C-alpha cells in the first residue's frame, strides 16, 4: 500500500472499515436531537473509503430491462443489435442490451441498480442499511468476502452475463482483478473518487449501462424538486445560518466539505457551509484541539447519532456555540450512496430547517 494512501481511502477496505471508510461500522443511533429517518443507519464516513457511484418511489422489478435494445442509453451513444457499448476505465466494453444475471461488486453501483428497478444475482458484502435495499438483498448471494476481495469462483458459479463495479482511475491504485473478472462475463468498471463525491456520475453510468436512463431521470427530477422546495420554503433559514457536517469518535473528528457525498446534497438544497465551505477534500480529519477554532463560527452542526454520543462527552465539543444553542442535529442517512438515499436525506434536512424556522 502506498504510504500516501490510507486504508479508509481504498476502494475495497477491510471489514472493520468497510461501512465507515476508516472506522468500524456501528449499529443504532443515539443523539440529542435524532430525526425520524426512514432508512437504516450509516456508520462513520459511510463509504468514504470504499469503492464506487428512491427505489421506493419507483419500485423494484426483475433484472431484465424494459428498455428497447435500440434505446440511446449507452454512455458512448451507440450499440449493435442486442448489445450496447459502454465506456469504462478499461475502455469500451460491449454488454448485453438486456442483461438478466448481473453481479454488482461495489455498493454504489448496487444501489444505483436497485434505484432504477434492476435486481442482481450477486452483491457486495457491505450495503447501506437502507430499508428498500435491505429488503431487496434478503436472498441475494454475497460475492465479495469480508476483506473486500471478490470471490471469483462464487461469481462464476452465478453465471452472470454482466459484472458491474468501480475502482480508482489511477492504474497504480486499481484493485479490482479486471482481467480475471472479464474472463467470467463482460465487466464494467466505473470511476470511484475519494469521499464519494461522484456518486451521481456512477448512478448515471450504471443506469445507462442497463438501459434504465429514463428511470434514473425520473429519480433525478424528484431529487431536484426536493432541493428546490427546501431552498424556496426555507430561504430565510438558509440565509441566516451556516452549517457544518462533522463526524467523530471522541479522539478525532472529520469535517466534510462540499465535495463529500452528503456535502453535495446539502449544498444542492441551499445549505451554506461554514468551516467546510472552501475545503477541497471530501473530508479532513482533525484533532479535538482544532474544534473550537474551526467550528466556533458554525451555527448548525449536522452529524450522525452515534458520533454525537461520542462527541458530546468532550468538553471542547460541549462549549461550541451550536451545541450551547441546541443546534446540533443528526440523521441516520448522513452518508448518501445513491439518489434514493439522497432523497431520504433531504427529508431530514427539511426537518432540521423546520425546527430552525421556529426560532429564526
């Protein structure tokens, strides 16, 4: 492993860091002001070091696409009869126009498939604890072991006609065994970026690869409409406050910027970030000693319930203005991995704005 590459940044992390991109997964949610989220809990850093990127609104169907093989959903714009050509990190790949047995090796692509009503026969070990996805995955075989490595024998045994995954763009950092996967079935490898800042691009590429661009477009519109509604209804609140997205375990904490998976969602909804506003990296780890200087001008803190339970034991956290004014809020959907989860996160953002509106 490169000394410049931390394990939380790897596309295929060890199990203790898989859900959290560097921290062990945690269950449950405790907090000062826990919101009534509709989905399950995402652990610290949600997937920020794992590879990449509501279904409830669109419903789930069988894995066969309802799109015509002649649709123009291919990222490269064209395909032969019965197939489509897809641009990937490893060049153009010809895939079935109507794949019936898909294996998804990373969760952003798996989430994107479920969002557009496509089921798969093989799934990654880690999936977000989002109710819609959990129900769909109940009987699906896991083909990635707890170390994050794909089980090639198990994948081959499923007789897939398409494999979808993601990896770093830099060949020196890539970890997916592409050549061996491609021997089993046509394999699409899309780009993963640190802090999942490109989850929307992964969703677009995945939907196009299976001919479901129209379904994704409907979901994207729902997302855009939800963002516009929050910006309009709570314009006064958003203009009067500056927020920061934080997460921590009591010894260190992370500050998330607009290029993080959830930072992008909140900015789309009109939220103005404070300390994280100009941060280029999706997240930056800080010591507790930095907390008062960085978050002293923050009006609203947004975090996970589990992180809040840890942070609120620290005196420096208790003295922050946002904490003193009880303007700390939590969400079980802190780390979106897909449009489905992002829309649910926006519902939590709306609840925070509604509470703030009673005092502004």
